């Protein structure tokens, strides 16, 4: 660990120590991390293993060891300090289950006052091949930990012994690194056998005393999620000023309790009757697993459908990428604290999406006739280098003209004799709709608010007929044309930008590409006034992480 990280760690410790956000965080030492890294290197695997850190602190273990990184952590300062590529899958460990969080490895350096309970739960519930625990050396005397190891038919071994005498936060504890192998041995991570005991099966058997056959007799079909029922329940609960997330949590708790209670009723049925009905334990388990996954997806999906404060600032592609990422990692219980953590992840990553989507949108418009090289760029490119919609190799340091001909061949007037959906509504192709609305989004993020003005589908398009897109200038408050466009039957679009808008787009494009390092350099290279360059430099939207749960700063109200 370098000097800068040591200083940062000590500052973070000082900021949380003794506060209501101090949950016995003793940062994992470099020596412990290196020991686990060496142990993992002895296992052959095709890629860096995914890891879940339970009580992740500032995320240092995940940063050093994880491929795909997942964390459970409840300290707000530590959550805020984590790298954006760490996905928060829960906050309060006591409110989480691990059986639905499938990863290659689970790590935990738990609060030592609770290490017995934490270690026991992690071993019993981990849906992983390996578990690494940093726990006091007296763990071997714990009957509950030994019972958990036996229940999973796991193999435990100590791979290191350490103390915290010289750690960033000193303690007298002597600890072991305990490696728990949950899968049968095989070659490589992808060659490891199945888990000796499935954590979901273990949880199910302990929570449901159902006298059903263990053999498979028939399938137990899972009902599809009913979104309409959720909307009807919301309609009955939401009142003006109500917080959507709070109401969703209330409904989720009630529905999940009802689901469990329904399955608990099977305990009262006679074993012979269950067999006559062709109901077997494996089928019941799988049905409950699927219903839980469907339940969680339904509630998280409903929350994210209301997060237009973030998603409305994303282009079509950026929005889909973020939502796909979020929905792929929200198989966690719906709670206010989990919602906070996932919104924090969205905000941290939204800023990178805002930047990348601007450069991607600009690069989509690049063609020989649409660009002008920087003053310092004296390179020339022959016409042959632009053939077949290709860009010349080494093309850099350029700006877009305010007049654009987008000759894609599929972004113009719809020529399909049987259009559907929004294409039928406006007579534009899907590609054209997305491109124009993406440009409106980019403009909004640069200070030209388009949210209250018509989008591409709100106009009826005819070939070679101009359509004006309006905005509210964030600096002056005036309503003005942000760009105008003409669509053609050959699949092309002609776009004419507002001069202030294209200036901001070009300055930010240059900054994000690393071609200009300051407003002064941007002014010189782009041939604009220092005042205009200064106003545009760094103008792309940035969200901060100061969120308040229970207010409409995060969750929409009705």
C-alpha cells in the first residue's frame, strides 16, 4: 500500500471512528490481501474471479482481488468512497440473504464482536466456490461455525495467521485467514464441480418442514409476475407527497411474507396427500426460488421506471446499458437501504455514462464533410481514406461543423409500408428517432433544457421538410432553436445546430478526448472566444452523491 493510500485510509478511519457510521471497520492489511491473492493464483481459471465482500469497508480487497466486484456495506462514508465499478448489492447484512448472490468467491473481514454469527451465515448461505474469512483464531472453538461447515459438507483450512499491531487501525486481535472450499475439486474455476450442498436447498430445508417426496415426480410451474397487480396496489397506497420507495418497500415486505406463509402452509399437509398430488420437495424449492427472483425483479423494475432524473439524461444506448447493468445485479431484497446503495452506484456511474455518450454521439456524426481539423492539426487525408463510411486511421483533433449531413442510409423517412409503434406515429425510422433524441439529451446535459419541448416522435415528418427542435437556454432562460433537421427517403438526415450548442459540444468533446487541457487551449484550437470556451469547458452534466432518502431528490413522489 502506497503512502497516499495510507494517508487516505487513516483520514477515512478518523472520519468514521467514534461516529454512528463506525461499525468496527478495521481495514484489511496488505499482507492479508497478498496471501489471499497468492492462494487464488494457485487455482487455474479463465478470468479474474468475481467476488462479493461482506462488510466491504472502502472496497480495497475488491479492488485488489476482484474481477466483477460486489459489496455489502452500510457505512455511508465508506460507501461513498468506493470505486464506481463496485456494485453494492446490500447494506445491512442482517437484512440480506447470500443464496441469490452467485459469485466465484466471497470474502469477509467481519466485526470481531459478531464474527461468529457473520461467519456462520456466510458459510451456510454463500453461493460461491470459495469463501475467505479473516476471523479471530478462536473460530475453531465455535460450534456454530463448525456446524455450518458440516452442513455445507465443506473443507476449511487456515492459509495465514496475522495480527493488526501495525495496521492502519491497530487492534490486539490475532486472526486467521480461513479458506472454505464449498465445491468439489476440479481443474480451474470453471472446472470446479458443483457445490457439495446447494445453499438454497439448505435454507429451504431449514425453513420449511414439508413432508414431501425428495424425488422428482413433476415440475412445479412458476406463475409469471403480474405487474398490473403491483400498479393497482401502488394506486391504493400512494397519496400526494408519498415516497415511492417507502411504499414499494411496504408492499414488498407484505408480498414476500405472504409468499413465504403460503409455502409454510404446505407443512400442514399429509405426506401421502402431497405424493398423490405429485408434489415433490425439489419442485417446491425451485418454484419458491423462481417466485422470489420474479418478486425482486418486479419491485426493482418499478423503482427504476421512476428514476427519470437519471435515465432522462442518458441517450438510448446509454440508458439501456445502465439499466441492463442494474437489473442484472438487483437480485437483492427491496429495502430503503439497498435502494440508497444502488442509487449511489447509479449516480457514480451516471457521470461516466454522460461523458462517454457525448463522445459516442459526436463520433457517430464524423464524416469528411462534417469535420474541421484543429488549428494545430496539419494532417491531410485523401478521399480514398473516407470510403465505405470508414474513418481515416489516426484521425484526431477535430471539431464538428454546425451543419451535418448524416448519410447512414437508415436514419431518414420511413419507407416501410407497414410501420408500427413510434415509427408509425412520426414517419421516421427507429435509428433517426434515437439519433435526434440522443442529440436533444446531449444538449440538455450541456445546459440547453429540452425536457419540456417536443421530441422526434412528436412531429410528423415529410421528406425534405424542416423540423425545429426547441430548448430553454439554461443561462438566459430564453426558448430557442437548439437544432433543426430534415429527413429524406434515402435514409439520410441533415442537421443544423445552434452555434452555442455545437460550440459546447466541440469544447467538451475535445476535453473528454484529451485533445485540449484547458479553456484557453480550447479557445485557441477551436477559434472561439476565451469567454465562450471558459463557459463551455467542463459544462457537461455532473451529478453529486449528496442524496437524501425519503425526499423527492431521489425518489419521485406522487
